[in-house]
C-alpha cells in the first residue's frame, strides 16, 4: 500500500472512533436498571392514581434518568394483595438491579427480607419505624430509605376529627381496614382511639381480605347501626375504593377516605397528602444512591402538605349539610 493511502486509512480510522465517542470526550452514559414494585394495580383506574405514579418517573427524569435512554425500569404489581409481594420481590432481586423503588409496606418488607445489599427507596409506607422497616427516620440504617407516607398513625385521628366536624351529631363510626396476611391481630392505633375518646365517638373495626367480603362488611355495619365510616389506607383499599364508595352510598354512610381519588369517585370526603410534588422527591434519593450515597445514611422524609376534599353532591344525596367553617377550609369542593 502506498504511503499516501496508508495515511488516509489511518485518518479515516481515527475519524470513525472519534465519531463514536460523546462530543464532550466523556465515556458513554451508563444504563441503569431499576426495579419498581408497586402495591397496587398494574393499570390505574383513577386520574389521581395515574398522576401519582407518573410523578415518580418525572422525579427520575428531573435528575437525568430517562427511561429508554439511560434507564431501564422493571415493573411488578401486587394488585393490592400483600401475599404476592414476596414472590415479586424475589423476582426483582434476581434481576440484580442497581436499585429498587418500592411502594407500600408489604413490598418494602418483602424486599428487605429478600436482599440486604440492593438499595431500596420506599414510598407509600405509614410509620416505617414502627413497622421495623428502618431504625429511625433520621438514621434509617440498612438498605432502606425514602418517603414516609404520613406523619404517622396520628393522621387517622385527624381524619376522624374532620369527619366529626362534617357530621357533628355522629357518635358511632365504623372503621374499615384490610386484614392482610400478617400474623399479629389488627387493632386500632392509640392515636385514633385517643381521638375517638376526645370526640365522644365509639369505633367498631371491620376487616376484609378479599373483594368479595366488602358486601358482607357493609351489611354488618348496617345491622350494627353504624352512622359513619372511616377508611384505613392500604393498597387493597385504594385498588377497590370505587366499590367501597358505591357500598357506602348504598348504606347511606358518610365516609372519610385516605385517598383523593375516592372523593373524585363520589366519596363523601377525603384527606390525603399532596402527592405529586412529594413523590417526585424519589428522584433525589435515586440520584444520590446511584452516585454512591449509602441509603442507610439518607434520612426518611415526611410530607408537610395535605389536602381536604369535600363532595357536595354526595353530601346532598345523604341529606347532609356540611358546615360552612369546614367548607372554607377545604382545598377542593366537588359540586
């Protein structure tokens, strides 16, 4: 080969190599694999549920993690059934992701049991310290950190107080909760019991585990003469909240829900955290951990903003007039 032809070949080779590298001279971006285990349905029914889930992805995007470019997300859903969490957690851990985002207590617990090394960023969990998922909010320790869904079990007392304000004469309140697969018996939290005593309200707990049991629970409430309903948050409840709203209407029970979308679906009232902005903060945790931070050193955050929704259409159907003082404090009134 002639010297001129050799020189042209070398120049061409260097040109091709240079074209394959990023323009700033850095190495190509790493593609991260993240697991996403959600204690809820694969296909959200309500717009608010969709927005909340999109907020998580938006938070990742704000930190530069874009699905299809430098991010692969492996999604799994329990469909509101706690017993599905262990097998789905094992499946995700087997994929050896860089990190797993987990929504709900059962998924976080199952993942914590399945791995002590893969970082877990949680959300949708109430009282993670009391449930043994982290050592403390300030110093979670281990491989779990993230967002605590509420300011603690005392929030249920606040919901009961708001329900009492909306229906001042109520003295008996049914409490609907998911039974789950846990070994310990379900009981009303101390803050909720204290709130009930202060408000002069008698509480009665009703437990359900399967959707088919909801009708029986409401029939039992009617038979017992319950006058209002307080719904305890759980992915099972959130998944089947439409049916619960319908049964509460049929039973003529004014109900307080822990989910915004329940009021949007016709529920009497709801008191929920302002979720989208809060959930976008998951991206901050993910970014810090993928850049070397120890999850056990990242404090768990609690929400600071909550929203009260009142449904006047439902109140009218129940023959109730919501006090003007409560209407003025509502963040949204559905008419």
